[in-house]
C-alpha cells in the first residue's frame, strides 16, 4: 500500500507541472498541456529565420554607415589598425534561470537562426549576428522551442518562459567562466515577423529571450532583461 501511495504522489507532482495554473501575474496566453494539442505541429524553428537574418544584416550595415558618417562629420581620419576582438573566441554560453523548471546551466550555442540541429539539440540558441554579454551595448538574442523534441535538451525548455516577470534574474556564463547577471524589465508578445525586437537599445546591454505562444504558436513571447553585473 505504501508503494502505491508513493507512486500516486509522484504522478500527481509530475502532472502539476503541466496542468497547474500559472503563477500570479503570468501571461494569459499560457495554457494547460491539453490545449497544446490544438496545434497541428510546432514550428520547425521558433524564429522567422530569413527575416531575422535580413534584419540583423540591415542593422549591422546601418551601424557601419552611422560610424562612417560620424567620422566624416568630425573630420577624423580613419586609422587602419588591428582590432583586438573582445570576449572569448568560443561563443558558447551557459544559461541558468532559477524561476524556470528546465534552464539550469544549459548550453546555448552561437548559431544561425536557421540552424535546425542547434535548435533541436539545445535548450536555446544565441542567434549569430546579435550582441554578446561582454559588449558595452548589445541585444543578446536567445530563442528556444516552447515544446521542443522528446529526449533532447530542447524538450519543454522554454515551456514556462511566461512565469518570468519584472525583477527576475537570468544568469549567463561565457566560455572563459565569466558570469553575467541580467534582471527582467519587460515581457511582451509580438507577431512572428516583428524583427525589430532583435535590435539593441542605445547604451544598454540587454538579453532577449524568445519562444512561441500557446496554443497555436502564432505569435512570439519576448522576455527582455538588462545586465546588472
């Protein structure tokens, strides 16, 4: 009898992760697991890959043009010098989000937005071309699946991203072991083609987390946090 009781308690605890109501203040778009089945198929990628890549390229070009214009306006000569790259050569990050069930020291590779294998095998992906945590100004853009793939680190990785709220902390660690702490300041929903969310905010180093909304994955849930230490 005692064994049966323990098994019953275990099942109840496991089930509560999927069907219990979201914490106070969580986004209304979050639904119990039984509603997820209304979506015929989750997106192959949680980002609009082509549009994201084009937006990142445009932003880089705009920044370069702005730098050149500033140099012309100031009358400064462009000095050709060797630029020493900042941060570790290996851009793999590790991420921990205490308030989320799955994200504890998970590897986050630096990969293109259409890298299906990276999204399949990892909890999330740091989109190539977006900022790094060691930069003064950056938007470190990380996206992951809401549902993911069973038997991989992507499975349910960002399922409870909606529980994050203003003031919650997110921890990143780079390949050299340096730690970065971010504090959430904004949670919102955008359409799948609204790529402006990948842009940096002037003078700030922010982290953006993205996943799909439930139950039909039609929009994107964005959590933004600012580096505090």
